């Protein structure tokens, strides 16, 4: 990530109040997510999702490129009495934290090479949660700009060695056109077997 992008995120987090509630999509998956084990929140910002996962019993590591966001996340976690590990990391240039993780979350961040790392980052049977706007989102919203968007229908082509448990694309209740994914690494991944990918389904409006 460029220095300008890093500074832009720091400025944004300085000016924006920290979200207190987890993402609606993540919360909707509550009954399908583990409550023990290790979790990794990629580009998790001020930690609203990471704190929610930690409250549920997971050992959570939050990584982000913004020093400001990580300081805020650490402060909010301490105030809430929630254990949370924070780590400054540029996902585009630095190695990922060592796995395996039982859950990896990546919401509102797109770096396509991450998908190739998931089979080694996840524990066998581990889950991956992902959501990102697509180009159709530009029909109603000027941001994020095109360089941060998935192509319509692209997400299924990025999966490598993961079983899609839920894969939707469409206008969401928050008014954005998003691709949303819950995927799993096969419990037999260590033996070399792989699950088939699920077909893309339309999101409920």
C-alpha cells in the first residue's frame, strides 16, 4: 500500500467515530461461526468485528495498516475488558501472521493474492468470511472507487481449495451491491482432498 493510502486511512480513522457493533453480515453468521480457537481479522480497522469475535470466546488477532485504527482498537478492547491482539501489517507487502486459524475474516478489503494464501492460513475445517462491493455498486455510490471493487461475478473465480458454504451477490439491506462469502477449508485438507465450490446465488434484497 502506498504511503498516501496509508495516510488517508489514518486521517479517516482520526475523524470517524469507532463503530461499536459488529458488521451486519458477520452477525448474521453467528450460529455458523466457531466460539473457540484462533481467529484472524484482516484489515479490521478499529476492531468492531474483532471485539465481537473475542467476546464470543475466540483468540483474535486484528491486523491493519493504520496505526491510528490499531490504537483505537486496542483502547476500545481494554475498555470493554476484551482480550485482543493487534498488529500493524501491510497486507500487500508483508507476510501474513502464521496460522493455522479456525476463522479468517476479511470485510471491506480487497487484495486478490490473499485468496491463494487461505489454504495454508486456515486450519482444516476452518472458515473464511468475506464481503466486498462489486462494480455494480457504482450505480448508486461513487465510493469505493473502481480499483477497490470486485468485478461482478468475480468472487467464485478467486476461491482456491475452499468449499463455498454460502455465496451471494446483489443489493443488500445496507444499500450496497456486495459479494458475500462464507467458505470452509476441507477438514481433510491435510490429505490433499478438496470440496467442490458452490454456485453463485443472488443476494436477498
